[in-house]
C-alpha cells in the first residue's frame, strides 16, 4: 500500500471515529470533549499548510488511542 493510499485509509477510519463519538465525557476536565470538523481539520493541517502525508499517517494512526485516554 502506497503512502497516499495508507493515508486515505487511515483518514476514513478516523472520520468514522469522529462520527461515532461526537462527544466524549472526560472525568479529568469534568466536561464533554467535542470531536468536530475543527479537530479533524487540525489532524490534516497545521496553521500554515497541509501536514505531510507521513505526519498525517502518524496522527491518524495514534488517534484511536486518544479515545480511551479521554475517557
């Protein structure tokens, strides 16, 4: 699987996580954490430009681990 294909595959998986978990209660902050389009955009882009495919793959592959951490 090429870099572009892997990035697209992981992006779709993370998109599904965002859709299935629009809000997650975080006991540490004692409030809900919202997973929305702004957060998803942040995974793909920095404030200046699109992140490299390798950086996006890293963020997308680690993102599923964030859900249990937030909970």
